[in-house]
């Protein structure tokens, strides 16, 4: 015997839903409304286990979707960061002389890395450190021996990492000069130029206090530091 159709449901809509019930199943709001209507008809003393199970599954699905979106966003950020570092590396390797190398560092490379400030710090034994970088003061700073480790050790006495991300430290006039007080966060890339050579430091600065912070990954910047070291050894030789 055929059950009579509910007169309150439009026959066309009823036929459409019977032909394609996924229209309801795929709509979370409709499913919640149906479950709520069923629970309302049971009374306050009846526990609907199916409704509870559905709520838990829905909560779990929402968490999975959030995780999925976060993973995809992180993957895109990683890819964008990798491409950014690769472009910067190519720009560092292109110049044919040291002057062009330094010019690329303060222009093309800084723009590619989207930083507001760049400074290469070179330690020297000279009594007058400034003489060692004459003509390049806008991008290179000369510092006395031991400066790099002292600067890296600010608020972190055992600074052994190749890359340190943090907010700008005090006593930074040698690095930032007229930009002191403007730059709020920094990435410090420690440079090893080989046996018998004093260390160096490549500083990337931003006026955004949150652009560089210790919670961020440093793999790509470590790679950039390694490439930069090798490029500098060619000029220092």
C-alpha cells in the first residue's frame, strides 16, 4: 500500500528530494534542523544517541577542515618563501664585481626579501675600523673583533644558532645608525668565512616588530646564509 504524501510538502519539491536526497544530506544547516525537530518530538527525558553521535562527528569534521585549511596555507607559505629565497640567491650570484655585489644586496635582494634594512657587518683588527669599509658605509659596517658574538648574545648568552630571529636589541647604533629606533625586528645571519678569517653578520631589519620572531622557522634563512658565505669568500680571497 502506498503511503499518502504529506499535503504540507509541495509535490514538486518532495519529488526532487526523493530523487536526490543528498541535497539535504550535504547541507549541515538542514541536517541540524531535522535532528532538532526529531529531538523536540521525543520529550525532555529521552536521549537521542544518533543526534549526539552526529554532533560529535560534525565537531570532528569541523576540526579536520580547519586543520586541512591550515596545512594548505602553510604549504603555500612555504612554497612562496622558498621561491623568495631562490630569487635572492640568484641575485647574489649574478654580480661580476664586489661593488655590484654590495649594490645588489642593498637593492634587489632587500626588495626580494621584503625587508626595510640590510647591513653586512665585518669584523676587523684595524685600529680604525671605519677605514676598512670606506665608500660602502651605506651597506657595510666594520666592527672590532668579538662584536658579532657579543651582539648575538644579547638576551641569549649561548647564541650558537646560525640564524637568530628577534626584536631589535639595545646598543645597535653600529649596525643601524640613523635607522636605530625605526627598525623593530631583525634576522641575524651569522657568517663563517673560513679558517683564519674573522666572522661576519648579515642583518635583515624590519619596521614591523612581528616580521621576525623566535617562533618562526629558520631553514630557508640558514640556506641563504650559507650561500652568502660562499659568495663572500670569493670576494675576500
